[in-house]
């Protein structure tokens, strides 16, 4: 929320993404005219008001309401014969503070099911150990959202070669399943109304992966990608990930599939995500739907809990605590998303409904629904307003965030939250 998890990236910032970056390598090259380097970026900032938090309703300035603020460099060289070299280097930045990371409104608070010993099936006497581990995990999984490990270009950094038979890219990139998610999310991952916002922690999608190699192709309405990651720096060599996607578009109709399968630091099969989506465009209207299946029986980055606790509470108790955290972070659920968008002149209205059915013991079901409105002042600047409601059931307690930041958690399990956001976005 381990860089592979949501946090480090949030469901962030991919409008039409390099998603088409990935699914259509040609699109990357077409974004630039001729050889050379282009400086680009986006600044998105506004005021948010979120209810249901421990401190009640919190109103504040925030960066990344619709899209995460960022700046980057991209370049291309036409080598002739259908061959082009391309690169992208993209860094996040917080428009409210100038920093390259942020924290959710709820700070380092974790959901009750990850921080209260009784809810984890542990005796109250082990609460101090649970609290200590929780504080470490809050940072490991990215409650602090932003650059990790001193990365200067946390969002993207890759070099690629486009050929007549596809493209090969290497570096830090968006994953195939996430690209499919971004394509069939009616919000294109923008704002707290985006589908992925209700499952930001623990992550249900690997968003970006470092040390990756990808092959991408697009031809006659069919596009696809195959990606292999050797894992992030500092991770075990066993932490690999394989991803694949495919999309078919004919006229106004599009259908696609994406899959990510990762191993944890022990080489065990960990988070796997399968995304199925379809959309239909009818003039100025668009309807999009998506189903995401999530499974993780061996959560990553938890095997060190036992050894770390052993000196304080003994090996037997440490093993029990580690097992409790592993069970708490296991995932088995399905996300459903449906959305509608209408564009009239310089105005865009979107409505969406998303639900997550958690099949695990916590039964942490979440539903979100709301609307977003964009008024374009020019080709590069627009005003945005978003209202979204999160309904948490049982042990769920998710609060609304934005594209550039995680909303965090509500005051207690089962407490719902409403988010209001007003902002301005400028692209350069």
C-alpha cells in the first residue's frame, strides 16, 4: 500500500494512461513528434472534506484529487524501417507541500482487523506485539504513500524499442492487469470514485513493478502485453511476477482481460488478480463494466515478523503473532464495477457504482457510489467536483481518497464515510 502494493502508487494517475502506453506502444511514439525529448506534467490540487474519521469530518487541501500530480521526460528516436527508440521518466510530486510523498488523512492508523489482537484471534496479552508490528507494517505496505527506497522516478522509468512486430520495454512500468483495470474503470482511475479506491489496502492489484521486461503489440483492433518482473530492489529473488493482458476493440465496443500473478519472498504463490472488462460508446455516452477476482493465500513481506518478535516474546508466541498477521492479510474476493459517462461540449459527468465482496473471515465488504463533474476551462485546465459515499460492512473501514492519495480508514469497523472534493487540474 513492499512497493508492489497499493500504497506506493495508489491507484493513481493514469489518465488514458501510458496504459495505452502499454497496450499501444505506437501511442507512445505518436505522443511525440519527431526525435527529441519532451518535458511534461500535471498539477492537480483542491479541497477535500471526508466524514467518518476518528476526528470527525476533516477538511484539508490535497494534491491529486482527479490525478496524481507529476512531472516527467519522454523521448523518441526514429531509426527508420519501422524502428523507434523511446523512453519515459516520470516522478510524482505533491502540489500541496512540494514533497514526493504524502500520508492519508487518518495518518498511520490501520484498520481494526490489522491492529486489534482480539479481532486477529489473539489474546489481549499480545496486543503490545500486535501494535509494534502494525507500526512497522504501516510503513512497509505504504501507509506513507509516495516514493519508496529513494526512487526519484517512482511512477515510471523505462526504455523501449518499437519494431514492426511489437515493442520491448524494460524498467519500472504499469502492470498488465492494472492497465486493464484502468481501461474499464469509467473513471480511468481518477478520483475517489475510481473502482480501485475501495480496495487500496491491502492491495488487490500490483500497480507498478520495477525490474520488469515487457513485450507489447497492437494490430487490427487487437492489443496485448506480456510482462515479467524480477521483483523490486531489496526483495527476495523469489519475488517474481508474471502479467498478461489482451484487448479487442471493434467500432464502439471493447472487451479485455488482464492477469497478474506474483510470488512472495519465499517463492510461494501470492497475490493473483484477474480482470475482465467491457465497454460501449454511443456518441457522447459511454458505459463500462468490470469484474476483478482477487486471491492471495500467501501474503508477501510477512515472513520476517516471527524472527523480529522472538527476542521480545519468545519463538512460540512470535510464531502465533506472525500466523495471525498472515491470516489477516490473506485475500479472497471479487470486485464489481459499473459506470456511465456523458460528455457535452466542455462538460463531463460520470456516475459509478463499485462493490467488493470479501469472502474471507473478516467479511470486509465495501460499496462505493457517487458522481464526478468536470468543467474544462481550456484544453489543458479544468475544474472538478466529486461526491462519493463508501458503505463499509462488518470489519471494513475504508475512507475516500483521491487518485494521488489513499483516503485511509474510518473511526471504527463498519463505519461509512462520505467524501467531497473540489479541485483544479492543469496539464503541461
